[in-house]
C-alpha cells in the first residue's frame, strides 16, 4: 500500500482489492474462495471452543426421549444430558433422566445434566436445581418430579405447593447428574 506524501493515512485509490480486482467478490489473491472457508473455520472454532457444552432448545414436535422414546411434549418437565463432541440426549421427564443415569453409570466423561425450571422453562444444571415431587401433578412418565433454579423459583411456582421438596441426591441417588472427567 502506498501512503500519500505528508499524510499518515492510506489513499483509498491505492488500497488493494481482493482477487481479480473486483472488490468484495470473496476471492483471495490467488482467486480461491476464502470467505466460506473462513466462516467454516469460525463455526468450527466456536463449536470446539473452551466453553462447557450447553443444552439445546427442545422441539416438542420432533424430539423424542432418549430413555422412553416418547415425544417430548412439555419443555417445562424436560431434561438433557450434554457432553463435548456428543449429540445431546433429551428426556421428556426428570424421571427418565434419573433412570438413564442409573442404567448407564459410565456416561460420557465431562457430561452435564440439565433440567428445565418448571415455572420458566429455562435450563438449570441438574446438580444445582431444587426438586419437588408433586403427586397431583402429571408428568410425561409419571415421576411427578419438577425442578427449579432455586428455592425462590420453587416458592414462586404454584405447582410446587403441597409437594415434597427434594435435593438432587434425593432424585438421582448415587447417579450424579454432573460428571467431572
């Protein structure tokens, strides 16, 4: 690039254009297409990034429970098990997640279980949630278990009233929903 004499800025007419002289055509100096490659690289970098895997949104029309194979019909009682480089496992009932973990003690290393806050539908790590067993509340597989982000969220949810408060250990026993590798 050439600088105009006496100025510290580049002159627009001497800025190089990519590719064959057509500015913005997405081609590098050799004519190869680099924009799609760059976007693919950035997507791969984001997917393999250092953050812990997060739960995915539940599609109540298409997602089926990884344990009982029923359609996940209510996001407010759903759960997920996520692990790096693994497809997330989706469950339609907290009881299905509990049963899956009990039957599969060697779940993927570094997997993290999430449960939906019954009132808001937002995801909460299963080992940090508070639970309530509400016999009068129907859940997909009849566990009668609902989860909340904390005691305040539990108290704010009318559905939890009259239920039995539980901890993650009460619900999952020795099948811890978070496994640090």
